[in-house]
C-alpha cells in the first residue's frame, strides 16, 4: 500500500486512542474531509474559479506573444535567402531577443500564478480552519481530524494537550543524563 496513504491512516486511527489513554478521559473526535469541503463550498469554488481565470488569461496572453514570435521566425526563414548577411544577422538577433522575452514572460506568468495560488490556498485554509474550529466547538468535539490530509485540529487544548507532561519528561531525562555524565567524570578522575 502507498506510504502516503498509510501514515495519515495510522495517525487517523491512533490519535483518539493515544489522547484518550493519556488523559484517562474520553476524547471526542470529529472527522471531516477538507478536499470535499473545499470543492463544494462557495469559498472554495470562487477561489478555484479565480485561479482558473488567471491561468486562462495568462495562457491567452502567452499564445499571442508566441504566435508573434513564430510569425517572425517563419518570415525570417522565408526571406533568409534574399537578405544580406548583415540584415539576416540583425533579423536573427531580433528573433533571439523575442525568444528570450517570451521565455522570461512564461517564467513571470508561472511565478505570478504560483504566488496567486499560494495566497488563495492560505486564505482558504484559514477559512477552513476557522469553520472547523467553530463546528468542532459547537458539536462538543475535542479534536477534529481531516481524513483527506491527516491534519488534526485541536479544539479543546486543555483536555488533550500533553505539553506540560512532555516538558516534565524531557527535564527528567535531561537530569538523568547529566547525573550519569557527572558520575562518569568522577569515576574517570578517581
């Protein structure tokens, strides 16, 4: 089975049990699918439509630029035998310049589209997180688990947080390690 599927599945199945076992209390867990929510929500649809519109506009602009470049190359090839060496070199340099500009424009479009997608995704994720938290609190869940991504959203931090216990355990392990290190130094010096 694919490792990408196994890890979220393992986390999905283990999280409630681990949290409940840790606190000796029942942890109420809700499940949701962010992929379905994003594809069916008005916000998600609007976001994807805006990105698709931007991509389509970029593609149309790029097509016009590319056609202009290709026309110039065809014209150059058709006239090449009739041009002087200097004129042919000048036309070739102009074609190369247009090709570089075309490639630069393609990179610019790609970067702009990636930036727009990242910004839209961040905004969408923030709205999704807010809605998950709101629904989780309303339904009385301590934890909300996204079955699409494997992400766990903590709703009731006080009930499921093990931060203090982990800090205490790390400090105890550190003290043991330091004590063992001190004992070794004292034994080696003797």
